[in-house]
C-alpha cells in the first residue's frame, strides 16, 4: 500500500507537533483540521502529541467521541 513519494517537494513543511494527527489505520500523519484521514478516509486517528505521550487508548476514545459530535 505504498504510494509513490516522488512528488515530495525538496522544501519540507514545518508543522508544530500539536498540529499533527496520526492515522491509526494507515499510519500516516496529517495536519489537524480534517475530520478524517486524507490518506485513507479513516476517522481513527489521534493527535501525534498525545500518541507520543502514550495516551493512545484514552485519546482514541476521545477522538471517536468528538468526531461523533
Ligand atoms: Zn489513514
């Protein structure tokens, strides 16, 4: 399920950690703002900051709850 990454620009984006989310289905990171993963459309994601803190289970439930609202 790998996509061609040749479209990556030489200039890298600089996104604050708290602005990033990690999709738990396709394991891609994307910027917060979308309600679903732009890569696979899954709504199962957590903020990367939370993930690194180890609060995966708690934040997953929280994300699902807030997505339903
Ligand atoms: Zn995804």
